[in-house]
């Protein structure tokens, strides 16, 4: 299994931020078996970093490794989507989700 | 209460966009957001950048939030307007907040999110630069990235509210799908409701016509309706505020020589210093000749003269002038004359107007001749042409410059031109040149149809053209219907009889009223 470098951007200590941190840690522990590094960045403390990384929404997970880079937006409560974003899901589910997103289904 | 008093109700921030502050009665409502909506290619991004560029010129810093184009693309595209964005960024006067989509990076949504990161970045940029102005271009881009969801709408509403708290004056651009229809795509006006401006780029009779309209400024007055504008390479967006032009021109009794002494006599001693003269005639009646004489007369009196030619090339004009004994080349060398030759098709009328104003401002002439104004008709709709004519005339009158415009009438005999129909009321003097058919021969006639503030001769006089120019002779006596083009020749004896009749009458009246010398009139 390849090594995962994940950066989680949040804004302040809100319930949503905490939820995102917990969800990501749980999924990683279950699926990545220690093969990961996770950084939590508070945009309020590092606004310039958010600018440089072009973070638009919070929470946002940026999967920097392995390539390709990918972003997952939200409190990560939909575990299937997170797995999809981390390339741990089947192709079938991916194409299914892509279609739903194009149709403009409210995923929030 | 007049609008002059109301103007103070909501403070305005001057945009610096030429002409816009006139129709906005001072600019954009200060400390508020204004929605700038327009179809694709309606110059929204240019306006948004210009708002910041003009701010920087006035010592106010700005933040540009881009949702669609990358900062690199904007920096490059705005180079053409001489806006050096990289230099301003280096000086801390301009900051980008880059929200443009990043290609190659797929985004997946899992659960609830907010746009706090964007808000933090905007606040950070405002704090860093001390910005008073902000442009967000274009808000629709965020829907393209995140989908048209309730979350995005709520979050954008929150951001717009936050902008108000920050005290920045902002322009938010939005796409619209048609020129006349809903204000913007995604209903962005629903959360930026205070102020709305619409840019249009409509197609009328195969010609593009750009207009700007202030739809509303909440609690603040503004001019209503559509105003033409153009995107000029040197200035960016330039609005032409026609009805906002005030009639403040001064008036003078000073006369100037037209260059044709007989014509001066017909006008009661020459044209007025600050008047606009319309010279109308069919092709070949001598309009260019009168124009040439007008210019030559001006240069002789030591005035600076400017000639805009839209029909003939420089070489043709100079050759014609030489044929009438006028040396344009020498006049240009001395510096009293500037001849600008341009094909009407090189730009829209708005472009021409701005270019012509620039030349007038630079050369500072005392006389301006345009040969011919009707040539410009063919590149525009009737509406645009009327606006152009009014814009140009008021500009020239404002400068206290004498103007001579020529208009070509469509038919050889009689008739009038579209040009005349649209600008005859704003000109002070109208001179007609007409062909007169007499016993199988074409002669030329000239008459002064109107002259504001002066008596003038009412006769239609014959004139000839030779190597020295124009020579005005006797009035046509035994022919009528010249202006309509339906000539009626009257035998000499009938003309004499008519004259006798009126003479007797005049004598009779004079005798009854006992006016000395009145009976001598007409002898």
C-alpha cells in the first residue's frame, strides 16, 4: 500500500471542523493501517497558506500523496465518498458518483 | 427637493470610468456592493479591473477576487489597457484572491461544508492591502465549481453581507444568458439586491452596440436608461453620457470668416464663433470646396483648424485643395492645420467619437470641419448616429469651437439627408447647396436656410467653381421649386409683372404709413 499525505483545512474549532477531523482519522485508521500522515491546518491561523493552496471551502482534505492530487470537501460524513477520493473504491462507484454530481444533485 | 440635494443621501465613490460617474451621479454607492451583470463578451471583467485601476490612480488600493479566469490570464489580458497589474501587486496596491478552478484536481463533496476559507482569504487580502475597492468576477464561476446548491447560495449571501461590514465598495459581476431577460444567471441578484448595473452588447441591424444601464441604486438617484459605451484600447470602458450633458454652452456675438466672402455677406457678416454649421448638398455640389475654403479662411485668420475626412483620402483632399488654390500641405507644415483621414468602417461610432475627442483635446483647434458626417451614418443604426451627432456637437460647442459639418443628400435634386433630419435642430446654421436645372444645363445654387441669432439673406444665389474656389453670383429669379427639386421656369415678363405688383404694394403701404424712403426698396 502506498503512503498517504493528507492535509485537512478547517476554519476554527467548530463542531463541523471537529466532525471532519474525527471522520478522517477514523477512516484512515480503518483503511490505511498507519500508512498515512495527516496535518490539520486552521485557515484562521494561516490565511496566506489557504490563499496559496487556493482553499475555497472548509473543511477540505487535500490528498497530496499518492498522485494524483485530489480534494474532498465537506465534513466527510459520507464515508463512501471519502474512500472514493482516496482511491480506495471501485471504478463502478466512481462513475456513478460522477454522473450524480454532473446532474447537479445537492450533495451538501 | 432636487437631485442635487438627494445626492448626499448615499455617499458615492467615483469610479473614474469616463462618463460613468456622470450617469451614476458621482459613482457607485460607497461601502456597498453593486451587481454588474452582462452577457458573455459585454466587458464585465474590463469594467471590474478598471474600477480597481482607477482606484489605484486615485490612491485607493483594491482586491480582485477571480472565480473564473486565472490571475495570470487577467494580468496578461489587461496589459493592453496599460494597466500594469504585476507592478501594482509588487507595490501592495492590488491583490488577487484566486478562486479560479484548478484543472486536473478533481473535487469530491462528502457532507456539509461552508465557504469560510474564502471569506478568510478575502478578509486577509483586504487587511493586507487596506483595500477600499473590491471586484468579484464572476460569481457564477463558483456555481460552476461547486454546483448550484442551497449551501453555495447561503454562503455567498453571507460573504456579500461580510463585504458590507468591511466597508469596501465592491463590484460583483454575473453572467446573463440574454440581453433582455432575467437579471443574471443563478439569480445572483437575489442576494446582491441593492444596486444593479447591466452591460449589454446587442446586435442591431448587423451592428454591435454596447450599452450600460443603471437598473437601480437603492436610496440613491442616477440617470435612467441605456447609455452607449465603448472599450477603448487606451482608456478601457468609456461611457458616453448623452442626456447627462448639460446645456451650459456660452454664446458669443463674435463673427468669423467662412472663407467665402459672398457667403459671409449672405450670413449677415460671417458665422458665429461658437456655432455649428450644417452644409447640405447632393454629391458634387461643392461641399468639399466650401469645407476647404472654411479651413483656408481659418488658417488665414491665424486660427488652428482641424479637418476630419471620412470620404476622401489625404492625397485626394490635398490634390482637390490645390486645384482651388489652397495648399494644405504647407498649412500642416506650419502647424495651423491637422487633417485626419479615416474610413468610417474602422470602428463603431462610439470609437470614432472618443478618437475625435482625443484629437480635439490634443490639437486644440478653433475650427473643426467634418467631411462628411453622413459617411458615418453607414456604420451605425439611426439611434447610434443620433447619439453620436449629439455627443459630438455638444462636445465641440462646449469648447467654443466653430464647426462645419457636411451632409450628403440622397437625391441629386432637392431632398434631404438622414444626417439633416437628426442634427438639424442642434445646428445653429444650415446652408444648402443645390443643383438647379436651367434650360438643359446644370447650375449650382446656394442658400442660407437658417441662422440662429442673426438675419441672413433668403435668396437662392447661383455660384460657380473655378481654379480660385467658389464664386457666388446673382439670385435665381425666374425659377422656383429649387429646394423641392421640381423646377418651374417663369418667363421674364411674368417675373417683371410680379415684381411690379409687389413694388406698387410696397409703395402703397409706405405712402399710407408715411415711411420715408420705404418706396425706394427693391429698386
